[in-house]
C-alpha cells in the first residue's frame, strides 16, 4: 500500500487516509451548498434579486469577520508548546493551547455556512461574467 504524509508528519496509507476522511461533514457541506444555491438562484429569478445578492454578500462578510475574530486572526494556529515564550508558566501555556483548540472547534460550524455562500456567489459570478459574458447575448 502506498504511504503518504499527513498533516502531522506521520505516514499513513491511502486507505487509512480515506477512512479518516470525514464523509459526514463532506456530505453536510455538499447538501448545504446545494440548498444555498437553490435559494439564491430562486431569489435572483424574482424581482427581489438585488436584495438576495446584497443579503448573501452581507451574510458572507459578517460571518467571515466573525470567524476571524473568534479565532483571533489565527495567531495561535500551528503554535506548539515549545514555541511559546519562556516567560509563560506551564499552566499558562497549557491554557493558551487549550483555548486555541477550543476556538477552532467552536468556529468550525461557521465554515458550514460560509463555504456554501462563497461557492454560491462564485458560481453566480462565473455564470454572469464567463457563461453569459462570452457565450450569451
């Protein structure tokens, strides 16, 4: 079996990587993207299309800003115990690393909303500027 390196530097087989993949989260992401696109394209086919586009842009912007605020702009992402300053006590280091992990865990569901909205807006931009722009009227 072919081995590949994972994010933690450990080697794992392709079969182990496939088994470790979070299929439930991927399915939820695909379904929420389909629902988001359905709602968006339905609303853009009505007279409320300007409100729908603006609402999606505002929702995406607010959620992205909130995601960065919750994660403190990812200042603690990738930091290990050894990387923290020696002026911090053992307890402070442990609390800091636990807080970073907790913030990442708590903000993860926000990505299930942010990603579908961004994909929906990108598909609409592609449709407007590429498909309609080059191949349309």
